[in-house]
C-alpha cells in the first residue's frame, strides 16, 4: 500500500499548516514557485533540491524528509501476530479509509474501530467468523470514518458506541482511564485531538502470546505523515508525541488512511517529528 501522503503532499501539508507561502518555500528549496507546485503535485523532487533549507522553513526533519523523497515505506506487517485483527479498507469520493475489527478468539466477541464507507465487508467478516459485535469505537466523526455507522447499528442495535464527541450522549462518551475487557483483550483510550477536537486513539493490549499493543490512531498520525491540524497544528503534533510516541516502540499503529506502521518506525522516519 502506498503512503497516504507522498513527498509532495508532505511538503504541501507542512507549508499550509505552518503558514509558509509558496514563494518562501520555493526560495528555500532553490526552486521557482512553478517548480514547487509541480513537485507538490507529482511528489517527485528535483535532484538539486535543498532539503536542509526547505525542511528548516517548514519545521520538518531534513533527513527524514529526504527519506520520504527516496521512497521510504514502513515494513510489511505480519498480522498473524495478531490473529484476531482485521483491516477493512473502503473507498468513495476519491477517499480510501481504513477501519479495524478485533475480537477475542474464545468469547467470539468483537469490537469495531470506525466504520469506513461501507458496512458490507464488516458484516461479512462478522458472519464468516461467527462473531458478536459488542462495541464500536469512533476515533473521530469525519464522514469517511463513520459513513457506515447507521447500517452497522441497524444490524446490531444493542452494540455499545464509544466516542469523545461532545455531542455524544453522556453514556457513550469516553472517559480518561476507562478500560474495557473484550474477552482477554484490554481496551483503553487516549485523547489525540488536533486533527479533530474529539480525536481519540484506542489501544488494544493483552494479546495472546504477548504480541505488541495495537493502537488505532484515526487521522492523528499516518505512516510518514500526520493529519491536517484542522483544530490546531501544534496540538496535533504535541498529542502524537505525548499519547502515541510514548507507547512501546514495537506497538502496531493502525491509521485511518495508508499502511500500518509502528511507533519505532515513525519516530525514526516521520519528518514532522524532529
């Protein structure tokens, strides 16, 4: 799977979020504004690009930015380590989004993290594995992440919904230090606003055979990038450092878009974090 943001997307996003004009970024990079525009669209940097100066003006890590330009991707993940984890990817309106299903192997109880665009692949997985859906956890309420929510809840009217939205009923709101057991699995939440006010990361731990934690991060973080700071750019980056990068390095990160990654890989390769 390709990165959610290619090199040009990273530059464009960093420029927009840092209020750097195209002229300022082009001058730092040693390009004309037209050449910068072409680079941002294509994701292909010219050979003589001044990575150091461009990264400095955009608040990025130059070496990591060059790594993205060179085609860095996170390693392929062996999901057999987490036998009861599935990635469900759906597309609509030129947006491809991930949601995630986890369950306890013995109890056959499942939890869904976001819904993506379509309910059909979720319902098929539940049926094929003879699972009872007990919980739906929402990372944030942007349309692409909850479009199929009504359809899923129609099939499972007793499912318990969890969200940090201030508009959610009180009994559906996440609380700090909450934990839920799904069979032997333990689910906790951490607030990760910035991209969205209600942004939440959910951590699934206590996997069989001591497999690493799984963190469903929504759009708080992508492999090699980060979600736009719709609420606050500085807050978005701060919460990633505090709430996601504080997890063990081998923790599996499950973003709302793009490939799976790990805490260690993002610390070492994500240009938005120096």
